[in-house]
C-alpha cells in the first residue's frame, strides 16, 4: 500500500461532529491498551500520528485520519479500562453504537485482540454485536512479537475457537515492532473498500 498523504482531520466526541465528507471509512476498535493507535501509526508509516501511551484509556474520542484523500481511518476510544467510571463507559457505548449505526460510509471494523490475553468478555460482546449488525470485520491479534512463534500459533487458534460464533475468517497476527501482518491487513482493508 502506497501512502501518499495522511492528514489528521479531527477528534470527535459527539456524533453530530463526524466529518461530512463522503469518503469510505474503516474503524479500528479494541480494548484500552490493545494497540489501536500503534497499529494505525504502523499502517501509515508514522511514528506519532495517533497518540499512543502506556497509560490505558488515552484515546477518548473518535479520531479521523484522511488517507490518500480517498478514505478515513477512524481510531475508536478503547473500552474495558478498569479505572473508567461506569458513566463514562456508558458514554463510550453510546458514542460507538450511534457511530456504527449511523455512519453510512463505514465499510468495516478492524477489531483488535491482544494475542497474549485472547478475547475478553467485552471483546466478545463487541464481536457479537457487530456480527448481529452484519458489519464486516477483520480480526487482528496484536503484540505478536511478545510471544514465541509456537505460543502465538496456539493463542491464535484458541482465539479463533472462541470467536467462531461471530467470526470465521482468518485472524491476522500483527506486530508494530517487526511489521508482521501489515501487508495482509492492508490487503483485507482495501478489499472492504472496493
Ligand atoms: P487506548 O488509546 O488507551 O485505547 O490504547 P490503544 O489501543 O490505542 O493502545 P496504544 O497503541 O496506545 O498501545 C498501548 C501500548 O502497547 C503502548 O505502550 C505500545 O507501545 C504497546 N504496543 C502496541 N502495539 C504493540 C506491538 O505490536 N508490540 C509491542 N511490543 N508493543 C506494542
Ligand atoms: Mg489509542
């Protein structure tokens, strides 16, 4: 994938603010700290475009990036961060739910799962919900470099079993440190936007 331009467009905290431009979009979802912003930076060959942090819960808005003047990548706020108050969790849910239901140009969701942890109950809830909406999904197992090859394989296989009721395509192991999965993920994302 040749990236000719990347622009940060805006951060959105309410559905009324989503960009009016008629461009296709792909959203990146997953729990706090799973590696969403890092994955976006890796896909776009930028170091600090999407803010990353060792403090979970950093991204609280929908962050829109315009790529090649052709489509948006949308960095979604992470869920499941223990220190977040219930009311804020509810706010998150409302924002994401209305976004996913109202965004006419959303072509699919890249759902991230930590390869070491596997799908959490909230991950499974999200997948169940997306599949009930018939939203195309691409599942990615993040931080693959933190596992041995053998362990990664068994973790991904275990993950595939758990998500099978909602997702039966391949899970893409991904690492921002060595680029594993990058080409494959681009290919899958572009095929959603054809
Ligand atoms: P929120 O914005 O809080 O929802 O988190 P996020 O999902 O955007 O996670 P972020 O990209 O900020 O990454 C969290 C931490 O995981 C950072 O310290 C990253 O450096 C680290 N990380 C992300 N991806 C990888 C990876 O592939 N390998 C390794 N080793 N570390 C990673
Ligand atoms: Mg983030």
